[in-house]
């Protein structure tokens, strides 16, 4: 199965974009452009190898400093978009 690369431009967070590599329904790799380096690297490492639906369930709705979203929440939105395009 081929790996598909995607870019998602974030809104309301310190990161500007999220790059993802997806194979089937599994997250292969995530890279945040901008944001809190340690936190975004940690989130990226934790979701690698995870099913898209599981990551969405865990990350959706996480808030950062009352912004109504966060880098993990934006990743969930990116993954929902990818999932809906299938």
C-alpha cells in the first residue's frame, strides 16, 4: 500500500501547518511546522503507528490556553479531513 503525504494549514495555534504521512488507515509520520517543539514532537511520536480513528478520538477537543483549539486538536481536524477524503 502506498504512503500518502498531506499538508494541513492550522488555525488558532502557534504551529502553522501539519505534515502527515498516511498508509491506509494508519499514521506513519507527523511533523508540525512551528509550535512548541517539544510538545509537537511528543504528539507526533505518540501517534506514529496509530489508527487515524484512534488518534482523532484521543486528540479532538484538546484546548490550549482558552483558544478553543490546540496543536493536538488541529491534528485531529487534519486527520478527520483525510478520513473524509477516502
